[in-house]
């Protein structure tokens, strides 16, 4: 059965619910005002109609919000920046949609361009549950990890081992890192992060990659974080500083095409080859999803105990939670490792070691 095509209005309403549910009361309130503007045929309708035939799939509301946030971060929208914690402001709980709409009117050309910019999904908080999974993989297979991330944006999650994780009973990563995850990220019982994990190689692809070492790239990344979520903003800034010191090659390519090339000779002997992604699958075209699956299955047929292939993904399960699944070759066995909030917190680890 063909999936329902959401309208722009339905996409705005769904995003308002999502933001409120995920802890951004500022964006939840703002979107309510933007919905009223859309219904009245205002600038929101003028800008958003026709941007995409699938506004929900392409996250058009998030592009709209991020364009204004980007202008505020750059100092070009001071009347809006005064409400955004990410810009040094503070929200008083009132409707700020008039200020937003004035920015959209004044900077219409920037909004037209911004609405064509792909959503960036490099939420650094997701590193904690991914690190838990990488520790499990290393413990099971006793090999260093050869990482391939699809939809990797700026590659911040591919640099997960540059951060520090401490469940209270075990730890992993760089103890001196400025990006840190304490025991509050995991429910009890927590996974065992001990034993050490080595990364042999890291590679990534994205249809619109971002250079995390550039000021422009950093501005783009920050613009997609919700401005009233101070911890997320601070964590991202810290991760961007680490990325600036840790260069990484990211290929601009369709995920299916890239993965077929990278896995064309099968998984490498003497390492655990891990293909991973987080909150990416929903944004991929159906044809790309089919190519990713085909590349994995073909390479999986060549996997051995000495050249294992793993597919790790954190993707939506319910409106409130994502799950983390792992498929392992040889064999193609699939299991659910964890359930987690969309921004990476409240990890319920489901797999014993």
C-alpha cells in the first residue's frame, strides 16, 4: 500500500507535536503561530507551498525553522535572536511568530534558498547509544571496527570515539574529551562499555555533506538544533570543535551507490565492517533504500567469521522513541539492541553481553 502523502499543513502540525513532545516548547509554540499564518495564506503558505511534493518526508517545517535560526545565529535577525537561547536570548513564553514572520518577509530570498537545504541529522546525543552498540560489536567479534556511515552529514557521529562515556560501572572513549555522557543517559541495567574498542578506519557519505571545520558548515549544523535546548547546542559546539581538530573524508554521493562501491569486494578480513546510520532512513528515496539493502546482502554473502559485516541503525519506532537494530553476517541475524529517545537520551539497553 502506498504511504499517505502529507500536506504542508499536516507536516507543520506533526512537527509542532514532535517539538513539544521532544522538549522544545519554544518551537511548539512558534509552530502554532506559523500554522495560523499558513491557514490565513500568509508568508508561511507563500514560502512553503511547492517546495516539495513530500513535505513531511523532506522535513520542510524543519528547513523553515532552521533558516530563521541560521539568520539569528549570524546576527541578521536580532528581533528573533532575543528569544533564542542559542543566540544569548531568553524566551518569555509568549507567541513570537510575528517576529519570525517579519524575518521571513525581510529575508525572503534567504528563506527560498534555505528551504532547499537538506535537513542535517547529526545529533551528537545519539553517540551514547551508538557507542554502546560499538562496544558490543567489538566484544563479540574481537576486531577493530571499519566504520561506514551513510547520511553522515558532518561526520560528528563517525567521530564517536573522540567523546567520553561513563555508565557509572564502565567507561569508553577519551577521558579528556569535552563531549561527555554520564550515567544519566542510560536506564538500569546499563551496557558494559569495558574491554576497549579500536577504530581501524572511518568513512562516510552524504548527499549534501557539511565541512565541520568551516565557519559556514558549523553555522549550518547549529541552525538545525532547536534553540531553546541549551545542552544540545553546547554539546554540538563542543563536538564541532573536536571535528575541527580531527579531519575526516566524507564523500558526496547517494548512499546506495556509495555503499555498493565500498562493499563491492565484500567486507575486509581482520576487521569488523560496520555500516551504520541514525535517523536517516526516512529521508532516503525508496530506490536508495533498495540499493543499500542489496549492497549489504551481497556483501553479507561474502562475510566470514574473520570478516564479519554488521548493519547498525537507530531509526524511528514510535512517535516518542527510536530503536537500535543490528544485523550480523554471516547469517543475516537481526536483533533489537536498544530503545532510545530521538535525541539520544533515556537509553533502554535490551541486550545482555
